[in-house]
C-alpha cells in the first residue's frame, strides 16, 4: 500500500507503521500533516461543543430534577404533546401558529407540554414564582383570537399590549379598563353594565356579581339583609335598564329611599313583580328599610365613585362604547385592572368579564359545532381578588366545549377557598384539564394532596446481617413518595408540575417569554409602556422630609 504523497510501501499493520516512522524508514508526507490538522481541529471543536452543552445542562438542573424519571413522560403524557394538541386543533378546525396553550417542557425528555383549545387550566403558585413570565404572558402572546385579561398589576398589560396592538388579533384592537388607575389609563372609552340586563334574570345575575365581588373575604352573609339587598339592587338595575338610565343612577336611587322613579319605570315596562319587590322594601319599617337599602348600597358602592363613573357612563363628550357581542366577533384584547381592598372596582371587573364570556357563549351557539371559530383565551390573574365570579366553578368545564379557554391563576389553595368555599374550589380544581403547581406555597395540607397525586416510587433496599452461619443479604421492595411535602414547598424557580386529566403528573421546565420567539416584541412593548423602562417620563420630585 502506498501513502499519498510518497512512493514508499506502507505497512498495513499500525504497530509496524509506527515503528518504521520512528526509525526513519518512512517519511511522513506533508499532505498527511494537513489532513491530521484538519481532523484534529474538527475533533477538538466537537469535543468542546459537547463539554459546553453538558456544562450548561448541568447548570440548568435543579435538586428535584432527578425525580423526573419517576414521573410522567412519553406515552404517559401523550395527550399534552404537541402532536396531540395539533390533532385536536385540526379536528376543531382551528388554524393558528400555536396549536394550544404552551405550558413548558418536560425535564425528563425536553418535550413540549400544552393544553389544547378545549382544555381549561388552573395554576396555583406563590408570589414571584414566574407564573406571569412563563404562563400568563405567553398565553396572551400566543393567542390566535380574542383575549380577556384580569389583573391587579400592570406588568401583564405593559408586556403584551404592544404585541397585541401590532398583531393580527382582530378588528376591535386593545381595550384597557382601568377605573382605579392601576396603569394610569384614561377613560377614552366606556362600557354600559346595563347592556347585560335584558330581563329580571339577568338583572339578578348582575346584582349577584356586585354582591359577591364586594363582600369582604371571610365576611358572613346575613340571611335576610343580604338576600333582600340583592333583590332591591336587581330591581333598580332592571329599572335603569328599562328606562335607558346611566348605571350611576342606580347608586343615586339607593341614597334616596323616597325616590319612587324605579317602581314607576318598572311598571311602565310591565315588570310588575320587580316593581312590587322594590315597593315592599320602601314600605318596610324604617330600621328594616334602612338596613336593606344600606346593604344594597354597599354592594353597589363602586358605582358611587366619580373615578369609576367615567368608565361606565357615556359622559358629556362622545367616546367609543365597548360592546361585548361585537368584541367576541371582531376579535381584540381586553385588559381589566383593579386594586384589592376596600373601594376596589372588582365588582365591575367581574361584571365586564362575565359579560364578555356570556357574549362569547351566545356567539358560539350560532357557530358550527357550538364552538367559537377562533378560540377566546382568558387569563384570570388574581382571580380570587379582582374577578370574584361566584358561578365560575360551576361553569368552568362547560366553557371548554365552547372554545372559551380560561387560565385561572391563584396564589394558594386557601385563596380560592376564601373566594368560592371549599366545595367551590374543589369543583374548580376538578373541572380543570390542566392543573399546574408552580411552587411558592407552604400549605402543608394542599402540598400533601399533590404529593399523593404525584404518587410513589418503588425502591429495592438491601440489608446485611452477619451470624455464625455467615453473612446474609436481605432485599426488600419498599415504596416512598416521589416528591414529599418539603420538596414541593421548596420547588425551585423555573420548575412546575402539571397534572393532566388521564395522564401522570409530570415535572416541567418553565419557559419564560424571554426565551420565546416574540421576546424582542415584548421588550419593545415594555420599552414603550412600562414606566420603569420608558425614557419619556419626567422624574417626579419627592418632597424632603423633616428629620424626626
């Protein structure tokens, strides 16, 4: 055999070749040097790439990742895979860039995990665990059609507003409902809550939203006054709707127990039963009447705020009116913001959210298959604080079949119990097809529940004993929790556990919006709207404080 670049015969045995090279019997050709250099460089580059990849992977690993091999993966979680939700989207006739609501990637196999466009979702995670950056913002950014968002902070709005304004997300654009100036938004449009009221049933529903959302957490309802106050408020809401009065008129009626205009309007429009209900309250003894009117006034307290009034009354100058039935057909994005605590606009945020969802449901019944042609995504952040919707647990599973996909975000199980009661929270949890735990919770009872749902693993333990007869090894199969309460309480940032209907629990790596394809568009939105990023805002001079 001859070597390239030389006429000498080259031994085929590698050992003989090395010996003859060492003895100088064979010359090392220049071409071989070039080839060896190239091969060496390629091998070095490949090895470096592998080392860097392994190092990065190890840095991303957390103390709970070892448990992933005992959790759901592969076929165990097939319904959450991209292929499965893509098939669902095709079956539903949904054409979208994203086949469902993206939740993260499995730690075990780096497979994408989704909720489909007929799944309902709930996430429980403590403060600063990444639920906004990894779930709420991506759900809004990926949404193929109309979106509704509730929150008590402006971060979601600032991050996604620019993207939703610029994208092809419908003709209705972006609407920001901000009566309490959470984002310093001005009332450039208005919404009439009475547009929801068409009969005594819808009047009672609207009154119920005011009653439930205005009740302090843990407050006990009064069997008589709460019921009578709700009935009175429903009667006045119906009277205002019938008489084409602004919703603010309802509050003024509640402050004047002698004003009989509501009864007169109800009788003029044939609502005799409601008129008699209002008249009965007005004719009651002073103390009883005052208690009922006071209760109803407390329920509708937000309507007495001049700041709120600008958002729910037409005003002196023409402004666009938000019409829920148009919104769900034309598409767009609605952000509803409210603070927590006394005097909040939560009742109106709830009423507006319900009005849009009900309008979407009405529209869906007229569409093929009884579903919206393009799914509507709802991100109910801080739902137990700013969107206290009493009937949500009972209706949750129904909306998925209508193409109305809701993601309810809570900080703890107890927060949900405070809002809907233990039974209501159980309903909401069970009605969700994707249940996400994102860490940051210290409720031992809730975490023990999750630990049991995650399940156990089998371990083969060996024990050695020595006697006169010799040494014996005893092997015993034992079971232990895959993740115990302490490990769940200390779930590291960037990890979440997904419980899916019909699948085993799986450990996922949360993917924040910074790692998504639209990251630059969200950064641009933050640069434009976030006061902490914008450069066009003059600094506010803070007054000097006298030393104490």
